[in-house]
């Protein structure tokens, strides 16, 4: 059995061991708590960084890019055209009277000089008779003046008359001859006008209108609606087209074209550019162009409308883009491209032709540009983007 001093020594030793154990345990707990706090802070920092990275990644738009396409073949330009007869002559009355008869109705084929109608001219007939009577009187007076002048000249040699009197008779004869010439001219004028009572065709063609009938009062005039007949040469036709200024340099004399009309679907007629007006209309921004088409079969009708297809020359340097790649805003037309640093660069462009499926550009793009296929509405110059796919050929 231990002694009392030994028992007293054992108790303090146990107390010291208990306090040391508690101190170590508390330090361990504190260390664990610190570690937990540090780990929690690190985890939160990592999560926040990941969230920021994710947010940054989502803020950078992902876009698809394409390469500008190149024109592969000659394009066709379709324009509305107006068909007119190669020669068209409204026939007006040159003399007044009443229509005696007409010989050819609308749609009739006529030859140059063929009689179309006759006008009865009672007033002109009387004027012609009066002119002929005046001519006869003038001739008689001139004949008498000539005889008198000759007689006085013969008497002048015998000093029976004075030289002045002989000259007066000679001058009177000259005056009478002038009056005969004037009367003859008046007769010729009325005779020429009487010839206009016969209305004839000016050239080979077809009668496309008749606006008179037997017994109608005919007045001299050339105002709108006063024509009696209209004769048109439809063996060849003129087609008038307003060519936009953008294409003036591409279309010249001799360019071939095709014409389509609604009354003959599926048929195309060959035409040739004959001439142009060589000036741009300030109101429409276009130049008037005239084409000629053969119409020997009479299938095309003057006065109608048509669609004219012109083959444009190929330009290998022309680039095209899909319509969705074009940006239109208040500052004009732009195309969004992606630079080497994956930043957006807006380029101003001009449109040469809108072909529907693609738009041909006149300027602004290079063949090696990376074009954003469908740019977002909010895209701006200098924005960072992420390319979704490799560039593909347009």
C-alpha cells in the first residue's frame, strides 16, 4: 500500500496529464477549424472564379463565319420592256370634207400606196374650179398683152409710138406672165390638196386602228384622237427598256437578249440591243435602251409588255454573300467580319446586284475576309466573338 507522499504525487501528475491532453486536443480542434475555414474560403474563391469564367464565356457570342463567294457564271438581268412597232404612222386628214368610203379595216395588211379611204371635198372642188378659171383668164390677158407689146415694138421703128410707151406695153406683158405663173401655182396647190382626198398607206404594214366611218365629217388637223387610221410596220418590233445606271457600262450595242411575253408562255424570242439614249434620266436613274426583235410570224403584238432577259458579262472579281450577312442601319450597309484577334470589324459595303439567294457586292470586302453569317443585332465594332465552325466557302 503506497504511502501518503506517493499518493499525493500521483494526483498532481494525473492533473498535469489531463491538462496537456486537453491543450493538445484544443489545438488540434483549432487547427482543424482553421483548415476547414481555409478550405471553405478556397472553395468559395474557386467557385466564384468558375462562375466568373462561365459568365465571361457566356458574354462572348459564338458566331459562324463564312468566306465570301465568287461569281461562278454570267448572270442574267431581267427587266420589264415595252413593245412598239418598228414604224408607226397615224394617218390624219389633209383636206376637209366627208368620208366617202373606207377600204381597209383594222388588222388588214396593206402595201405602200394602197388606198385606205376617200374623202368627198365639195368646197375644195369649187376652189379648184375657181383657180382654173383664174388661170384661164390670166393666160388670156397675158396673150393679149403679148400681142400688144409685139405690135408696139414694131411701131417703135417707124416713130409712130414713143419708146416709153413701147416699154410700158412690154412690162405689162411681163406682169401678165407673172400673173399666169401665180394662177398656175394656185391651181397646182389645189390639185395637190385634192390628191390628199385619197388616203393611202405610207408603207407596208398592218392597220392597227380606224376611227372614222362613211359620212363622218372630216376636219384638217393633227391633234390627239384626230387620226383616221394608224398603220404599223410589225415585221420588226422595237422593245424599249429602262436600264438602271449600275448596268450601263455592262450593256452595249449588239448585246443579245431574250424576250418573253405573257400571251406565249414558255416561248422566248431573240432580240438585239440596237441603240441607247446615251443619257440617264434624272427622275428614274435609268437609261432608255432600244432593242430590235424579228416578228415575221406576227406572234408579238405592238403596245404590249414583255420581260427582257439580258446576259451580263462574267466578272470573276465580284464577291457575294447571303442576304442574312448584310447589316443595314442608319449609317449605311455593313458586313461584320472577324479579325485575327477574334474581334469584330464592321466593313462598309456597296451592293452591285441583288440576286435573291445571294447579294453581289460592288466594294468593301476582300476574298480572305471571315464574314459572320448571321450577326447578332447588338454586335458592334471591336466586340470579342468565339468562332463556332471553320470558315466555309460561300
